[in-house]
C-alpha cells in the first residue's frame, strides 16, 4: 500500500555552516507548524545536522560555492529525507559504519570522527547511499511518535 504524503518540503542549501544552521532552523519551524512533536524535531535536527555538515565538510571540502538539495516528505508515521549533492563521493562509495564511543570519558578524551554516522544509523531506518554520474544521494526515514 503506498504511503500517503501529507507534506513535502524542498530546500536548496548553500555549502557553508551558516547555510546549514539557517536551514535547520527553518526546517524545525516548518515541522513544528505541521504538528511534529519537539522530541521528534530534535531527533530530525540531529540527523539532518550530521548529514548536511558532512556534505559541507567532506563532499564540498568547505567550498562555499556549492549547494545541495534537501527533500523531506512528512507522513503521520515518518519523515522521509533525501540529501543530494554534486560534491566528492563518499569514500569507497559506501556509508561509513560509524563508531559507538564510550561517553563516560571526559569530553577531551572522545575520539574525533565517526560518531555522527553512529547517531545517523541509530536514529534512522532504510539508510541508503548512491552515486550516479556526479551526484550523491543519501536517503533515510525517521520514525515519528516513537518517544511519546
């Protein structure tokens, strides 16, 4: 049975940290207006921040002249997300595994890198990456209403 899309949002995002922050703020406001709970918006923000910051830092290597597209489709049960860019491909053309870290250590003892992909994997379902021609596409679902 096809999923009924109740709302779809598309944003073109510049490849700077400021563009990512502004987009995260607008998406959170849009989702709030559409009735998505605060706890669900927080989970969405964590995942989107990690994904979009990875595009800025790695796909575009902090080149401020790039842009990418964020597509969101909201249903009652989930939020489908797709991030598409024309930056560098993921290493090995695969999603990094992501490392779970011991969070009981001091902040300065936490290792750099890898934890973001662990969070993305923990908070999403149906995580997929593809590269076609010069375009990266990362898609996933985030279940809504699980923490109420």
